[in-house]
């Protein structure tokens, strides 16, 4: 093909048809430019197709991760709700009041509920960190969807983690070390039967430790509920994008 065009050029020059040669040369340049533009267009189309496939995979990964987070937060909300309910009882009711209406086993279960503040919701941040490190977040075409994803992982999740870490520290310094750290002596022969006299002596301590963490426990609860709300808002949007 190249030899063919070269012969045409040489023929035009030999026949002194310079104007026709210029016209031909211009046409050849246009043809080359059009070919380059077509090749670039095809390459752009192919790159865009690959990006959209990668974007779909990104949505699928985020959906699976957030569904797992949602299951965990559902479980942990029940635990923090139970812990707060137990704290309220020990803060507002006397030892005599609690003992008069609960069996030893129920009393022991109530204590277990109070100690469940340490059962934290653990969001899967590794998936998001990997997405950011690989710059896959740039694949998302919707600016609003990208903003919601970033807000969830970098604002709502981090807010919860900071609050939960503070609650864990306060609980460890107070309730766990002060009361639960030496709780075995409150039970008779390591059974659910409580030594009421000894327990009564420690009840004020238990009540005070619950009071110290109660406000932060309710704040962590609200933050966890907020995470749940944000996940429930984001998941349908991701599924919609995935199915388009």
C-alpha cells in the first residue's frame, strides 16, 4: 500500500502536475489524521468499556462489604441496647429493688448485659482503604454516590470508632477492672448463685461505674444507629448502579 501511494506521488512529480501533487498530499495527510482519530476513538471506547466493567466490580465489592457490615451492626446494636438497659437499672434502682424481682440467674444475666459494651461493631475498612490506594474510587461516575461512600467510611465510621474506643477505655478503666475484674468472689462455688451480702457491698461501686459510662454508651448507640442508616441509604443506590 505504501509503495502504491509512493508511485502515485512520483508519477505526479514526473508529469510536472505539482498542483495535483499538493492536493494529493493534502488528501493523504487528511487520510492519516482521520485514521489516527478513528484509532484513538476506538482506544478511548475500549478504555471506557474496561472502566465501566471495573466500576461494576467495584459496586459488587462494596455491596458485599456493606451487607456484611450491616449484619454486624444489627447484631451489635442489640448488644449495646441491652448494655444500656442494664446500666439504667443499676443506676436508678437500689440493690434491694433489683434483688427482690430477679432470681440469681437473671441478676447474673443482667450483669452480663452491662458488660457487653465491649462487643464493638467492626466495620470493614480494609476494602475501602484498598479501593482508595488503587484509585478505584475514581471509577465512580456519580459524584453524589462517590461523596456518600467517602462520607460513610471517612466520617461516620471513623466517628463511631473514635467514640467506641473511648467507651472501651472508660469501661476498662472503671467497670471492667473495678467490678468485673474481681467478680468471682461474688458467686458461691462459681455458680449462678450470688453471695448477696458481698454483692450488696459492691453494688454502689457497680452503680457508679455504670453512671460513668452511661452517657458515652448512649452516644455510641446513636453513632452506630447512624452508621446503620447510612448503609441502608447507600446499598440501594449501589445495587441500582450495578444492575444498570
